[in-house]
């Protein structure tokens, strides 16, 4: 690796952005891949810390710098992503607090930790934002929402949005929507995998080989989602367009209605949202 001493002590000396990650798990890894693939930040400007080398090896392969020292990340970055497990975060904030300056932008990915808690555990002037990504950020097709704390202004929000738009859809929302986003999108990818699996199994039952059925199911989901996003039409309108009178689709939809697909999915989003709220209180 390159000697870390060569880094500017204060990131503001350079026009470039210096990005740090405290915690280097799957979600942080997904975000960093998005940033790198979009060419938003050079790998050499990214520093990640984690207690063990297990996760850091993948970051080094991407060309990022790594350390075991959380304080070093804060010293050498302007934009600091917090990506630890929720129960570890208070200890980490206590450790980095003395190093957090007014030039820092602190962005938390940590589930269930409110902006109020972050602001209480960091210096009063800290610019804090909270984001909730989802797993497809790993393939630059994520859905993320973020909210800003009282000291984070339009400039910080715009910077975060421009960086994260390389990872997928990125929307600023009131913080109360974050738990809903968790139920809809964070957990929601799993509902879609379950649906994709069921679609493919239906085709296997009718005589199509499994691998082919899975590929077609996945492409069907991708195409349907792309049409929703690109046409901006209500899903019911597009669904109606597929249904010809007396055709195959309406026979299938009748079965889905009998199985209460919509009510079941609504219940699932509600259950995951409520669980996210409960976890925030624990």
C-alpha cells in the first residue's frame, strides 16, 4: 500500500473528496462499488476501517485504502459513512467524537439509529445525514432514501444525492419514512426473490427447465419494473394493458386474487415496517 502519511491532513486542502467508511460490511461495499463504477471518487481517496481483515480484503482489491483505526478514517476524510452494526455504534461515536470537526459530513447507514441519537452522541455542530440503502446498490440498481439533520444544508444534501445517484434511485424524505422504506424496499427485495422463485417453479411444473425458467422470471421482473419507471404509468394501467378479454392473463390474475396476493404483500410491508420501528426503540 501507499504510505498513509502522504494524505492531506485536512481534506479541504484538496478539491477532491476524501471519503471514509467506518465499518466495511456488505452494504458499505455495495455503496463503494457504485461510487467507483460511476467514477465519482477515485479508489485511492477512499479509506475503510473494520476490526478484522475479513471484510477489508475486498476493499483492498478495489484499490481502496484500509485501516483498523476508526479515528484515522475521520482524520483523513471529509465525508464519513458510518456502517457498523447498531449495537456497536454508540461506542464508535464516543471514540470518534473528539476528531469530528465542522468540515465533516457524517452519513449514517446504521439501521434503527435516529438522527436525534446521532446528533446527541456527536459534537453539536456536526452535519449529520441518515440514509437507508437496499441490497441492489451492489449492482447500481438500489433504492435509497435519506434525511438530513439540523446542521446539514442543501449543499450537503445535494452532494450526497449526486454521489448516491450512481448507486440507483435516491430520494430525500422526512425521517419518519425511513422505517417504511425498510419495509418496502430494504426487506422488499426478499419478497421479490420469493415471487421470482414461485414464478420459475410454476414454469418448471409445466415442463420448462429450472435454469431457463429462473432467467426468464428474472428478466420479466426487470422488464416490468423498467416499464413502471420509464412510463410513469400507474401499475393498474399497465396491468390492464396486458389483460386482453378472455385471454390468459385474466385467468392467472383471478388465481392471484383468490390467493389474496395484494393483501398478503401489504401485510408483509406492514410487518417489516413495524419491526423496524420496534428495533429503533430497543
